C-alpha cells in the first residue's frame, strides 16, 4: 500500500538504519527501484521532484507508482522532493502523495517557519507527513570558507526552534553534502559534530540527508570509458552514510547514483552493439543497473533489508 513514512522513521530512528528515498522520472527507473526493494524486502520512498513532474507529467508518475504498489505489494511512500511553495505541496497532497517536502530554506528563518507551518497544517489535516529544510546544502566553494559554511549549515538551536514552531515531521539538515556528482574537491568531509548537536536538540525527530549519493568510482569510470565526460566526480563515502544513520538520519536521498548507473549501462550497451536501436534493449540494461544499485544501497549501506 501507499503509506506515510511515520512508522518507518520511528523504527529506523530506534534501530539506527535508514530508508532510501530514490528519485523517479520514468517507468524503467521506478521498476528498477521497486524490483530491488522487493528482492530485499525493504520499505521504500519514491520521490518526485518538480523537474520530474514537468518531464513526465504528474499523472503518469502517479499512475506508475500506483502500478508499482499494486504489483509489488510493498509499503511505499510517495514523496514530493523539494516542493518550493505551499501551492505545489497542496497540489501533491490533493493528488494523493503521502509525504511532501516544503523547501523554504532559501527564505529567511522566520519566513521558512511561516511557510512550513502552513504546509504542515494543510498536510496533517489530510493525513500527509511533511519534511522541511533548515540551512542550505553547501556548494563546493561555500564549504571552503568556514564562516560561509557556518552560515549555510544547519544551526542546532534554530533546528530546535524550527521543529517546535512548525510541528514538522522530518528535518533535512545541511552538514556538508550537496546535490549532484561533484560534492567535494579534496577529501570528503561531513560535520558529524553538528549532526550530533542537532540530534540532541530535536530528540525523536527524524533527519534527512540530501545529496547523499556516493558517486561510485566504477560507474563514473564506465561512463567515461564509453564516451562520457564526468571528470573529478566525487560523492559521500558509504561509511559516512552509515554513520549518519546512527545519529538520527532516517531518510537518505539518492538520485545521482541512479543516473550514473543507468547512464553507464546505456553507454556501454551503445558502444558494444552499435546496431542496437531498440529502446527496450538499452533501457532494459539501464533498468537492471538501477536495480543492482538500489539492492546494493539497501543491503550494504542503508540497512533496511528484510523488514517487510
Ligand atoms: O534535488 C535534486 C534531485 O536530484 C532532483 O533533481 O530537480 O533534476 O529532478 P531534478
Ligand atoms: P544526490 O544528487 O546526491 O543523489 O542527492 C539527491 C537529493 O538530495 C534529492 O533530493
Ligand atoms: Zn535534495
């Protein structure tokens, strides 16, 4: 069934594992992820960004996710990723999403509270849970400058005030991750002291790690080997994701690793069989690659296998 993340996060928080939240844009991506979760007997969060809604048309994604729920029998959360306004969150609540993110992190602290509170009121009245973000995911340049990093990373005292005033269900924190394939210039580094300090201020509130792809070198290598140009890509080491799960992070957002897996498989297929022009014969390997990536995440990184 389509469920909210509430009971999933309660258990994950207690037992120090995390639930994967994977971005979906089309049928093959959804099938690859769901097949992996089915094989691993893991609950799952499928998340849809504004870009995904624009690309695929919201109704197609909704119906594909419904098909996945019906076909797999798994408990699945349908989540809006980075909703930028009350209106888009309301739209998704009305469309049957079970979870929405309001990302008002670019507004002032007070405005972020006000917008988030409004979303929480509407969503909760409809049985939907809400994730919000406090602090901004640092860019590579921001992280170099300590005072700039301090300004964008999540402040523990503000986190406490934010959660108290908004009643939000989960909080996305900024501790040094960023979106995409270029997260660190030198050694990867996350501010775990800060994560622990935030966790201590908001005990029981599940936290969310955005920008949590690992950018596995073997997939970057395959892309580059078959004509891609993704030099210097680097993500969050798997050990750090596991460490985050031990300190209150219950939701781990992964998109880039799926993109890399699918693209590596398709590039390889094209290179090895230039006569192939049947989309099923390259999207199929792309789907297989996503399935294997998600199985690896669930089993070896997130620790959510065998729960359903
Ligand atoms: O938060 C970013 C996710 O990777 C979604 O990316 O906005 O290109 O769909 P997108
Ligand atoms: P990655 O780019 O690291 O996969 O992060 C995805 C994300 O945070 C989606 O909200
Ligand atoms: Zn994100």
